[in-house]
């Protein structure tokens, strides 16, 4: 058996808020993601999905548990140690680009910080933009000058720039309308096949997860309550909560 | 569908075109600065040359603002005084903006104990009445313009620290900053390339508005004898020197007073114009 690209063991996050009782946002979550696999993480708003993703990307420190990336324990490291292997696509595309800098600056930043010279970076950015179906003049545009769908394409280009092994999509399509959503999803699946990348696909649309993912995890109040193949989970849900979730969509 | 009538608010906003105002006051401020730089070449007489025969003359063609009690030409002194007044104000504003922003960004970024400590220190500085503090500093360090600048700087930086801190706190939670961290940026790159450009707007506006205020405060301290020392030409101290003559030779107080009034006005209105121009809603309109 190959080692999983991502291994999460008993992950916990407690938010302490001033003057309020502690809040257990993620409560003992464990799962694996195999290389090239696409795992869907679904659950209602506030169930802790983004918190899990942020902890995996090391943007947030877990209160307990362990995260293994490519077999290596990264629980105690910071974001710079994992950013060559993990990239993330955020919920609202426009807000994920610095309003004061161009899309090209944003896409090329990870290449620059990796020490690539500026001239080569520009070429690479143009190539990446082409791969996600944008012309190279988007390089000089600011986030407010492009549509949400175009911006999310640029965000995908940014995430792919350093060819990560794992892509975290945190509701990457929620802010887009249905037709654009379909375009972005097919672009993502096409690119992931091409790169052999694994993906943790977070969304709250169970139908989308069914069509896109190899496996589904259902999260409820900080816990994973159900896990299985998409069709299994939808046809014969074991948990009351999953049933409710499916009934509310279908 | 009929185009809706513009609302009163829109009409007023369009009427007072932000960009024109910005340019106008920008040019005015630039004129003041240029005249301050070239003040020595601009003034008709030597501002420090005493001529007791010509003391306390009324305004005339030769001396537009008259002369003071040592026979020095008031117009020349006002022009040369602009250099001291304007540049010491700029220096002061530059110091408090840089220092306050640095502290604020540090606090917002580091948070925790260091943040708490520095914010309590800033509360302490804010709690002092400016004049009392300046008197205390003058008592310890002695009077003089540079000490007046130091005293004002020590009580004025917290405003900038607070703005920078709250802005930094909100920027660090944005997804574009998370994306930048995931791009492998070092802390210094995050701060220089992402945080500072995004928090600069409100800080610059505050700084521009503060030029007028600080000019007043410095002139006030000089007036009380805690700032520029005679014979240095400085507007506040010039008013102070001549205030005993207000009844007999009012023009001598009038000239530096008008100069302070105009300079403070121009920089305040420029600050307003910058603020309006920075407002994103205004920018969409233009
Ligand atoms: N920085 C924080 N401080 C305190 N509580 C937080 C913080 N971030 C998230 N939470 C809480 O943790 C819980 C989980 O949040 P999270 O963002 O992971 O939810 P989510 O599943 O991604 O929801 P959504 O689908 O709306 O994005 C929420 O109840 C939220 O209020
Ligand atoms: Mg979320």
C-alpha cells in the first residue's frame, strides 16, 4: 500500500474567545487522502470544515492531534514548511487576491519566493494563465477588474504554480453561479488528472461532491459522522444527520 | 426604463468634484513648501538685520507688513519663518507617522503580551494633556524647537499606532493574506508587500490632516516660549514677541497670525480632499 499524501489523526481545535467559554470547533477528526485521490468534505455551515483545511495548510495551529504530509509529521511546523506541497483555493475569489497587486503578482509570488528569477516567473505565469483558460493580459489586471469566475481561474493558476501534491478547495465554487461553477469544476478535475494531484474538496453541495469526489466525508459539529463512496453515502446513509442533509438537497 | 434623477447626495458629491479640490489644495500646499524652501531668496530684506531707526513702522510700500520693534521687516521674517514652521511640522508628522505605524503593525502582527504592553503605554501617552507634557519635557530637556518636536511626538504617535494596529488585525485575517502566506512569503515580505500597502490609505489621510493640527500645536508651544527661541523667525514665537504691542502696532501680530491661519487651512483642506479622494465610493464616481 502506498503511503497516503495526507494523514490526519485525532485533530482537535478549541477556539478560546475572550470572556466566553471555549468552543470546540473540530473534535477528533481522523482521515487519510491517498495520492491522486479526491476526497469530499461536506457538512453544514459552522461544522468546522474550513478550520480543518486551515490547520492542514498550517495557517492555524491545532489544539491536539497530528497531521502527516507525505509521511512527514508537520503538526509543529509552520506554513512555509508545507507550502511547497499544499496549496489552497479560497471561497471568495476576489478576496483571495491582494487588492493592491495584480493577478500576475499573486500567481507568480510563490515562484518568486522559491527563488525563481523575475523574467522566468513572468513567462511561467503566462503559461499558467493559459492552462486555466485565461489570456496573458489578465496578468496586469487587478482583482476588482475581473469577474468572479475569471478570478477563481486565476486562483487555480496560483495554486498550481508550484505543482503541489495536495490541493485544498475550501468551497471554491460556492460564490459562483451554477454555469461558472460547472466550468470551474471541470477545469479542476481536468487539471488534477493531469498533475496527479490529490484534493480535499470542501463544499456543502452534496450533489456536487457526488459527481466530483472519489470518497466523501460528512462532518457535523466538529466530528466526522460518516465516510464512504459517494453513491453509498447517498443511497444508504447510516446517520440521521446525513439523511437530513440528503433530503434537504434532493 | 427612465434614468432615475440623481439624488441630492450625488449632486452634491459631483458638484464638489473631489479631484479638482485635491489638485487645487495640492498645488497650494506645494506653493507653500516651495516658498519655504526658497524663502531666503524670496524675502525682500534680511530677516535678521536690525535697524532701530526703522522700528515699528506701519505697513507701507517698502514694508508691506511693517517692521517689528528692532526694525526687522515683518514680511521677510514671515517668509523665512515659514521654513521653520513648515519643516518642523513635517518632521514631526513624519516621525509620529513612521513610529506610530511601526508600533501599530508590530502590535497587530505579534498580538499577545507585547501588544498589550505597548497599547497600555500608548494609553498612558494619550492620557497626558499635550501642553502639560510639553512643559514637563521642556523642564527636563530645556526649551527649543527640537524639544518641542520631541514632546509633541511623544504624545501624538498613539493615534497612528491604533489605526495601524486595527488595520493590521483586519488585514491579517483576510484570505489574500492567507494566500500570500501559502505562497511562502517571509514575515518581512508579508508586512512590506501586503500589509503596509493595504493599510497606508487611512494612515496617509490622518497624516495629511495632522499637518495643520501639529503646525498649530508647535506654534502654540513657541508662543509660550517652549519652542523656537528668538531671534529664529518662527510664526508662533513671532506672535509671542509682538503680543505686548497688540494695542499699538497690531500689524506685527497680524502678519504671522495670517501666515499660520493660511498654512493650517491649506493643509487641513488638503487632508479633507485626500480623504474624500481615498474613499472608494467617490472613486467609482469619477
Ligand atoms: N477564529 C475563530 N475564533 C473563534 N471561533 C471560530 C474562529 N474561526 C471559526 N470559529 C468557529 O468555529 C466553527 C467552525 O468554523 P468553520 O469556519 O470551520 O466552519 P465551516 O464548516 O467552514 O462553515 P462554512 O460552511 O460556513 O464555511 C464556527 O462555529 C465558527 O464560529
Ligand atoms: Mg468555511
